[in-house]
């Protein structure tokens, strides 16, 4: 079960990273954009670390309060839940 979780987290974080990067590229091209709800949903599905890294690396969504506070909050909640269920004594 633990190995499935690890692979899932790697997959969803890579996906979130790529989608955030693609949305930044689309923004520069004045093209179609990924809806903000999709970006936040990817973070909520477990991709918060990838989303946060992409936000910092691509300087994307760093002026939007729901991303500035939301993505780190989602990350810390996910860490707390994972820690509680997998590392409790």
C-alpha cells in the first residue's frame, strides 16, 4: 500500500508541475488557459508540492491570494494526514 501511495504522489506532483508550467506558457501566448479550479484541484488531489514548486519556478499565480495561501495550506494538511495515518505509533 505504501508503494502505491509513493507512486501516486510522484505522478500527481509531476502532473501538477507540468500543468502549472503549461498554464504559464499559455498565459504568455495569450492562449487558452487552464481554469484556476483545475489548478487548485490538482493540488488538493496530492499535487501540492509540485504545484508550489511550479509556482515558484515559473513565477505563476504568485499574486493570487488563493494560491499564495491555498497551495501551502493544502500541502501542510496533506502532510499532517499522511503523517497521522502512516507514521502513528
